[in-house]
């Protein structure tokens, strides 16, 4: 939220069509930054989340963009934490944003800002082209590999069965691994594809949110 590339209308529809659940985890970078300028539509998303917090457990895992957003999290009724663990079935699940393992971000902050600027401009022209350019970048792919590998090592050290990250904007499910800890990444909601991870009784489903317009209505359903 607060980013020009936020798929805010799709996000509103997704939240409105959420099936009954006990817990919703926002795995970091909910805000572009805390000096945001939100549109009315972005404020509506925060309002939707605030209403959800009365019905379920709302958890906001701190990301690198919203590291100091604790006051906003409290405003919408979310628990604001650096990482979050819970049990599903017989599995211990650990949720963490993943930026701690992105050393390019910390070692080259100026280059990162410049690259983000160019990527945003490319997204304005074509989200699909911007996504293709990003996924062909060796630097980006090395970051994805590093976050995945180190996250699984971290999860194993924390005795978790599954670790769930964000940050890389690269949705994936890594279930075939020699490490005991499995890895999922939930992608992002700023590209032309957006994903979510559902967890029930130790079973995991990484799904792409698909918009299904209702005939004769302005509402939408996501599957």
C-alpha cells in the first residue's frame, strides 16, 4: 500500500472474498514505507483489515519497507512481530519476511534505490515486461536462491518444519529438499500475478488469486 504498483482493486476483492479462517498473516512490506501517501482505495484496504481483526487473528510480520509501522499495525488491530510461528497439524510453521538474507540490499543501498526507481517506471509501461526483465536478472535470481537457502537453514535451526517468506516477490514452493525444513514464498501483490498461501491441518496450498467477475454486479470473487 502506498506504492503506485499496488494492485489495490484486486486486493480489495480478495479480502472481501476471503473464506472463513482463524488467522491471516501479512508477511511483511504491507506499506511502501511509513511516509506513505495512501489513496482512498488504499485506506479502504486498511479499513477492511481493521474489520477482519474483529473476526480473526491478524498478524503483521515486519518487512524492510514497513519496519517502523508498529503504530499503523496497532491502528488496524494487528500484532506486529519480527517473525511468527504457529502449529498446523503436526507441523511447526515459521513466518519471516526474508530481507535479512538479502545482502545486496544492505551492501548496495544506492544501487537498490536506483534499480527500484527504474523497475517502477517499467511497471507503469508494462507489468508483464517488468516482471520478465526482473526474472532474467542474474542478480535477482541469486537473491532468490540466497533467501531460499538461508531461510531453510534458519528454519532448520529454529526447529521449524516449514518456513514461509516474502521479500523476493517470487512465489514458489520448495518441498523437495534434503533439509528437514520446507520453504514457501508467497510472492507479492504489485506484479500482474499475485499469490496467497493457505494452510490447513498441516497441508499447504500456494495459489494464484484468479479474478472472476460476477455477471450484473461490480463485485468479484477470487479462487
